[in-house]
C-alpha cells in the first residue's frame, strides 16, 4: 500500500454512523497532516463531533443544500468527502457534485460480511458499489498472488447494545436540543420524536423480546420439520428501499407466503427472521398472521424476533431475502439462496434464478468454491476488521482504514495492483 501524507488533503465529513467514530477518524486524519471539516445537519451530528473550530452547522433549507455544498468545496478547497451511506438525499446530491469536481468520495457502510467487518469503498456502496460490475473471474485474477487462508468471524459480537444506545442518544439530541436546526428534515419517513420513542422502547423491551425469541426458536428447533428461512430487513433501510423491487415490506411478505403455499411440500414450514434492529414501526408479525390465514398455512409459518442467525441456519433448507447482507452467512454455509433486489453478492454462481414457488419446491445449491473466492476477495479489499459503535471496535477499525483513505488507489485497485496492505489478525470485539 502506498500511503500518501495528509498534508495536501482537505476532508469534508458529512453524516456518519451514530456515535463518535467520525470524530475519531477525523482526529487521526489531522494527525496525518490533513485538514478536516465536518458539516452537521442537526444537534445529534454536532453532539458527537468534539472539535468545535472544524464544525460547520448547516441550518438552511434542503433545497439550498447543493449550492451551499458547492460553495463549501470551493471555500475550503476540499479534496475529499467522507460519508456514511450514499442514498440519503443530502449524500446523493453531494456525491454527484463531488464526482463532477473530481474529488475523492469515501463511503462507509455496515459490513457486507456482518457483523465483524465494516465496509469502506470509494464512490458508492451496496447497489452503487464497484462490486456490482466485477465478475468472479475478475476477483480470482486479482487474488492470484494472495495467500489463500482467510479469517473466520468470531463467535460473539458485543456491538448491538452500543448501536442501540447511540441511536437513542442521537435522536434525543435531535428531538429535544435541535433549536438552531429548524429546517432539518430526517431522511426517514417518521418524525424524530417517534424515532426516539422506538429506540427507547427497543432498549426497554430487549429482555422480554429475548424471551419471546427463545420460545419461538425452541419451537422451531424441536419441531422436527424441514423449513425455509426468510431474512427480513428494515423497511426504511436504504438497501430495501433504493435497491429492491418492493415498495413496502408487506408486498414482500405476501409474495413469500403465497409462493410457499403454492410451491413448498406440504410438510415444510416457513420461518421469518426479523432484523436485529426491528423496532415495530412496521407491524410485521400482524401482517404475517393475516397472510398465513389468507393462504391457509396457519400452522406452518413462524416469526422470530431478531437475535443471532446461526442457530436458525443450522437446519434451514433454503433462504430468501430482498438483499440483506445476512445472506452472506447463508452462502458461506452452502444453503440455496433466492434474492430479489440488487446486492453485491447476487452473482449468478450463488443465487437462484427460479421463480420463488419453484425455488421452494426444488432449489439448487450455490457454487461454494466460487463464493469462497468472492468472500476472500471482499476480505482483502473493502471489508475492514472492527466496528463503528464499541470503543474496541473503533480502535481496531482505525488501525487500518486511515491508511486506506490516504492511499491513492481504492481497495479494489490496490489489490489488483499488488498494493493492498495485509489484513490484521482478528480479535473478538467486546
């Protein structure tokens, strides 16, 4: 890896993950000699940026943001922008302007190989990632000079409680301390007060939901029936909304249950696994109950609240999703997979092209050798060990990602050119 000094770099940060990760990243870029600025759009953004001289509040209207952003690029002579997620309107507009100006665009996302890795790419993520245009043969060619060993994820991960805590704290600031940002409009469809209430409710109900999850999991584990697993996502998640074919989660639920009723053998069952951060804003369980009655499969459909996926995958016959990153665990185990949206892993070697009812009836297995090459390619390029939310996860992430940001080549070109840095030894993050 050829790491450039930061002395000629001027970074403008936009919105980041909840918590102090962006502040820590900015501080380390300054230590490398770069200038760093941060635009905040609400009091939650401001609360987690602890360098007041470099903070720029945006209090204007949404329609004025592109002009203001362009002026900031000129006034601060910005060379690079850094952001988390590329689909929220303020980020999508900024990326278009930055790309036209020839600036570096550094995009963070949750890990494609969750939960132990974070995604770092240039230009775009998920459906806008360069991975969408790379073939397995392209990846194999880039991997020719790389050691074939690849790390496994640790068995435990301690980030979820931090994620929920920082989310609740962020929305507290936006809801109750947002006075100067009167023009701020969240990229979600629900009011900030409702968002805060949902985060708080999720924190308070975690013990009770754990009991409900345990009971549902035990019924499935001891039921002795074959089952198909549906990996649900958050309806407001950008991958579901921007890179999938469904307008609502209910449309996807309807398709799954109707196809299961028409195609699956009559002794098979269907298990819906909720996203770990599902907070009840969409009444998934109620919709599932209504649909299974409509299609006459009341005694063959199950719903599991959040929790870990591994135990359910142990005995699953197939898995279905729109484009959840959890599908990577499905492919790692060689389980047949059906995907409906755009996803970085939706390669013809891995995912089924059958209609869903036929898939439930007679699925074909993925090419596990091709998937292992794909996974190894990700671990050598865009997947960085660590996490955004726990202190130890942030420390581990920062040990590597700052040099990657300062490098001339993006992660995929760095591997192709033989410049990629060796990956760190994995540690369990708590």
